[in-house]
C-alpha cells in the first residue's frame, strides 16, 4: 500500500514524466538482459561502442540520456532489438 505522501506525489507527476521513467527503465532492463545473454560487461559494451565505461554507467543508471542513434549502435553490437515500435498500428 502506498503512503499518502507517495500517492500525492504520483498524482502531481505529469503523465509524460511517468511515461518517460517507465520507458527508460524498460530500455535499461532490456540492455542489461542482452549484456547478460552475451556475457558482456558494461566495460565490454563501452569498448565495442568506443565509449568510456563511465558513459555506459551513466546511461544505465539513468543520469545521462541515451540517443536513438546510440540505441541503434547498441542493437548492432548486441545483435538484438532493444526497443520496438508496432508497425501498421492505426491511430
């Protein structure tokens, strides 16, 4: 059960912020799943992306935004999709 304070904070949190946090968390979980499947460490990923390990750590902690271009590079390195967008969805 959520506390009254937590419920108030959640009620005041803009919907786009909740969506962003949920999606970012899903992306980080997916990246970590793929790292585990491949047997890679964050350092391995950093080397493959030619980035500093500290940058990978910031992305996976949520303190630094991941660009769509970087996600595409990660997908190429990890050999699997990180995010997917439904095709042919009606609006």
